[in-house]
C-alpha cells in the first residue's frame, strides 16, 4: 500500500482538528516504526514514513519501549493545543503547549519531542549537513522546496512536466492524476508546454483542490488504494479509508506488499533524480559562465590558502564559511 502523499496529510489535518483541546492519555510503540497515542477518546496511529491518521483498529500494545516512556513523561496528561502541517510538507506538529511532538513522515520517517526549541527526545538519531536530530540540539525543520503553480510555470525547466510539478507538494500520484485530467503527457518537457496546456493544468489543479473527498479503490472486491480525487468508492473519512486499505493490505502476501513499496519509492526517486539533474545542469551552466572567476579563486587558494580567499571575500562582500570551506559568490 502506498505511503500517504503531501496532499493526504493536508487533508488529514482536518480530521485531527477535533482532537484539539483534549488531553493525551496513552502513548504506545506497537512495533518498530509503528506508534499509537490516545488523545481524548480517539487513537492516532503513526507508521513512520507511511501514514498518520485516526484509527479504529486497535491491536494489543506490548510493554512500553524507551521512546514510549519518554513520550509519556513529556506529553502525558497535556492538552493538545494545536495540530498543524508544516506548509504542505510531510511534517505534522502536535503542539501540547510548550512541548511538541513533531512527526517527520518523509523518507523513513522520524519523531521528535521538542521543548523550548530544543530536542528532548528523538525516535532515531540522524545527522545531515547543518541539521542534527539528537537530544539537546536545536530543532529546525528541513528546507522546503514548495512552490506555487505560477512560480513553477515562470521558472520552467527542461525536465518532464511531472518532475517539474513535484514542488507543488501534493504527491506524485496526484500530479499524475492532475496531468491526466488536463490531457498533458507527464513526460513532456516543462518548457515545451503551450499556453493552452498550462491553462488546462491550472484549471485541473483548481478543480482538484476544490473537490477533495476520501474514497477507496476496490480490486476484486477488496480495498486496493485510497485517494482524495478521482475514481473509487466514497468513504466517510480519509482515516476510515486508510484503516480499510491498510487493514486489508496487512492480510495480503507480505512479499508482494514489500515489492509494491519498493516500486513506489523507486518511481519517486526517479523523479527526484530528474529534478536534481535539472539543478545540476543549471549549476554547471553558471560555473561555465563564470569559469575565469572560479579559476582565479582556485589559483588564489593554491597560492595563499584560505587566508587569501578570506581577503578577496571581504573586498567583494562575499560570504565565506571558513569551517566548511564554502564561499557564496554574488550572482
């Protein structure tokens, strides 16, 4: 079963809003990467990197793990003040008034308990350049690449339109349905779109965003997929649709399920690589345009080291990060 898309999280926030004002009662780790918390009389299931929603399917909880105990200590009995999404990224924040539970649902997923801007506990420690997820560190959101449709069209690009529309932050499955509705081939170059095609895409996008409704797609009489737009049987809520689909998927052949997840991740990675290729080409073009200047800086470094680069940077008003040996040159 596919993981929830950005747009699915945007919609699920509507279903979580009634939990605001209620207290966190229980917190469990059911198995690695699968957690459940009881807020008021409702249970919220979090499967890291996969799904987050209210659930009626309550499996028996084991003895509390270390992270579950930490969550109970920091969040137990607290009132949920607000639940919100970070932009339209796959990040959901549960604000318990001074302490937050941040669910990062992209990639393999992660959970961070944050108080006063600092990480009190994290499900899995991770480090990136400029961003660390570990206790005691300042918590910062990962950078977002979200863009409006008009901005995407204005910037253009040589890559396929499907990859170009990824920054809409609705999810590749909805991008494909959007293009199908507009009658535009997803592999067509973004720069090659006609004015009429752009208008059709914009119209389909407005239509989709104005008519979101949970539904379940059946295959052989069994739930096979969930959606907020397009085909499928209408459902009372996205949470119920997710329960139906994942409940059915867990009874299927586990090997088939693993392969479906792998295929979905590979397709998403392919589009990410196409977007990265576009960015790399732009960087290469910029370096070529300023080749002499870049070569001059390299020569200065070879002769005088970082001190010479620092001197030039001060003269020209450029920013130099001496620790990481990074130089930001004005365009």
